């Protein structure tokens, strides 16, 4: 297990597999750019009278990264859309968003639970349930694992909760499992220090000591070491008596 280090712009999770800012993942050998849980058309599907700003924002992040890396393929790991029932205008906006990505690289879409029984066909066209790239089995992650293949999944929306309503998306990475954070800006995410996260990892035969945590901002990555150690540190800080409950230390960012 790697030790925590200073913030960086790229972090190798496994040989040839790199976490990138924005919660993206890069597979070096196949030159594939991965994102999970985009939830396009979220505003429409929940019935909000809002423009589909998050779809354009997420596509902008993906497109910029794919162009910079000269990606051969863009792979979306399920929950590409927030739901399969939406207006014609929203469906056209999603189709245009996917088409803009196809102008940059080959696009492969996997289905997740939010695509429903239709697998989002009317909006997304053909989707896959899983595929293999660079020795890893890629899927959404909402179904029990199939066999002993190394897996890259989404679905859990892992994040480091900071208090109140604030959280930071985070990768959970081990030798046999990588869980990607959600691309959508709307998700607060599953607290990686929670029992629910532990149970989700155990369902895949993984323990907190087996994974490392890499938090992701839009421009930097922040390795925190093992999930087990992070939880111990968080618990110790919560239990430690405060010398001055009103004191707020000034934090210096990594340069």
C-alpha cells in the first residue's frame, strides 16, 4: 500500500492506471479515459425547472481531458443518464453531448441501474453491461461481482465528508478493485468512513486496510493513504478534546 504524499496532478493506482483530477481515470495501455456516474439530464429527470448545466459541464471536463491525453476511447461506467424518462428536448441535449465526445474519441457506454430495464436505449443507443480493458473488468458495479477478475466500478459515489454538507469525491483503490467517484456535480456521495461503505467493499471481498484513498478536486489529487488509517485519524480527531473550540487553524495548501 502506498503511503500518503503531497497533492499531485496524476496518481498511479496500479501499473498503467492513473487517477486524474475531476474524478477521471486513465488506462495507459489502451489509451482509455474513464468516468463514472455522469447522470446526464439530472435536472430534467428530477423535475426541476433548471437548464441542463451539469451535462454541459461534465462533457466539457471529459472532452478537455480526452483531447489533452489524445485518448483513443472514452468509457462511461453506467448511470450515464439520471433516468430514461425525459423530454424530447432533454434527450436531444444528451444525444448532442455524447456526439460531441464521439467527435474526439471512440465512445463506449455501459449501463447502470439508472438506465433501468430499457438500458436507456431510446436516448443512448447501444450500451454494454461490462467489458475488459488492460486486464481490468469494467462495469457499473451495481450487480454482484462475476468471478475473480480485477474490477473498476462506479455506483457508490465514494467521497470524503468534511462536515456539514461539504464533501470531496474520492477514489478507493486496491490491487483487485478500484471504485471511481461520481462525475456528476450533484452527488454528495457515500461517506467512505461509513459502515455502509465498509459493507459495500466487503461484498466484493475487500477490507478498508486493502484500499487507499485519493481525494479529487477539479485540478488536484490528494492521497490520504489507506482507508483504515484515514478512519483511525478521523476518529481520533473527533475524540480528542479541543483546546479552544473557537480556534480555526489557518491551512496552507500544497504548492
